[in-house]
């Protein structure tokens, strides 16, 4: 493209310069002719004017030619620089960031999840590499099998030509005039072909050995990555469990009521029964509140729990750490039932067995 533009401008410059030059030099020749005529006639004044015109035309021609060359050089230079400053080819867009993202400061386990995701992606890539190596080994095995058969065929051909050469060589003893050039050439060619097949087979076997070593290396890398994934998953599960346990065992204050019938009980006994009923209500309500959907979700946001939520609830309980009686009263005019309202401090208890089951 640049060369074509350069040639085009070169032709235009030559034509333009030639036109100006021919015009200028034409005027010079005309003025010189007129000056010569006036000189022959003896007209000195006319001769001087013609000579002056000739000089002016000559100067004008040189100036115009210089200007034409100068413009041509500028055009060529601008063309070359414009070509360099042409819009560059847009680069390919950079690959998007990994889907794992980056750690979030507000998320206590974001760095662990990000690291785990990165290792999982590395593991997937390594698995793809492992499959490629396996495919390469399979193809090499097929190629080696074919090459081995070819080597055997060409070895048989070499042995056959060698036998013929030996046979004709024995006959050469009895008849020195016999020519063995044909057999010698055939054997030499068969030997070269056999050596080429052997070399090709050797190269394939070397590639097979290298591919096997690469397979072992990738297997080692895969195992290392898997171990790192297992360690991170364990750390993440431990972190989730620690958060779950902290939420469950956090002390809270609740207000509940308990009611008890007073059949054949003294007032004191009925009051105590209502208070115990209030404590049981507090324990049950605490267990429900502590093991809500949000708390259970914090145990594993991805839902990969080893136990069902009902199994977790059945093993987790709540206890009353202390309570204060707010009000106790009869709830029926006849005094057949008593009610107590208490403010209780409760917390959940996560047994060690549950931790072992969740983190195994």
C-alpha cells in the first residue's frame, strides 16, 4: 500500500516538475533567440531586454522546479508518517477475571472461598492437561505399533536383499565377470530404509517415555492440588462450624410464660410447677430461635451438609443459664391454674459428636 502511494506521488512529481521545467526552459530558449536576433540587427537596447527576460525565465524555471521537488518530498514524507500513524489494530480483549473473584473484606471467609475456588479451577485445568497427555500416549502407542510393524517389514526386506547379495557374492568366486552392483544397491537401499524406520521408531519411543514422565508429573501435581483443596475445604468447614457454634451458644434473654394446673396442689407447689413449665418453654423456644434458617445456612452456605437440618436440630439443645420471675398469678377465678412469667437467660449447646460428624 505504501509503495503504491509512493510510486503514484513520484509520477505526479515528475510530471509536475517536467511541465514547469519545460515551460521555463522554453521561455529561456525563446528569449535567447530574440536576443540573438537583436544583436545581429545591432539593437543593443532590445538585446539587453531580451537577455534580461531570458535570465528571468531561467531563474523562474529553477525556482518552480525547486518548489515542485520540495512539495513532492513533503508529500512523500507526510504519506509515510500518515501510514505510521494509521489507526492501530485493536488488541484482543484481555481475558476476563476468574469467576472466583477477589476476597471481600466484609466476608470473614471470602479469602478461603476464593483460594478454594482458584485451586478447584487449577485442578480442572490440570485434569484437562492430564487427559491431553493420556490422549497423546494413546496416539503414540498406536504410532509405535505401526512403526514396529514397518521396522519388521523393512528388516525382512533388508535380510532378503542381504541374502541375495551373499548368494551372488558366492557365485562371484566361480565367475569373476558377474556384476553384483544391482544386489549391492538393493541391499544398500534396504539397509538405509530399515535404519530410517528404526530411527523413526526410536523417536516415537522417546516421545512415549517423555509423555509418560509428563503424565506422572501431572498426576503428582493433581494430587498436590487435591490435598490443598481438601485442606482448604476442611478449614472452610471449620470456619463455618465455628460461626455456627458461636451463634448457637450466644447467650440471649427472652421472656416466656408457663402455666400449671393446681389440682390437689398447694399454692406454693402450683407456683413452682408453673415456674418449671416456664423454664421448659424457655428452653424449647430458645432451641427454635437459635436453630433458625439463617443460623443453619451459616453452617454451610453451599448446602453440602453431611447431616440433614432435622438431624442437626435433634442433636442440639438449649439450656437456661438463669431466670427472673416477673409475675406469677392465678389464671382462673377458682384458682385451679397458676401462671408464671419469667425473663430467662438462655444459650444453645452444640455437642462434640455433632462437630465430628459435620467435619468428617
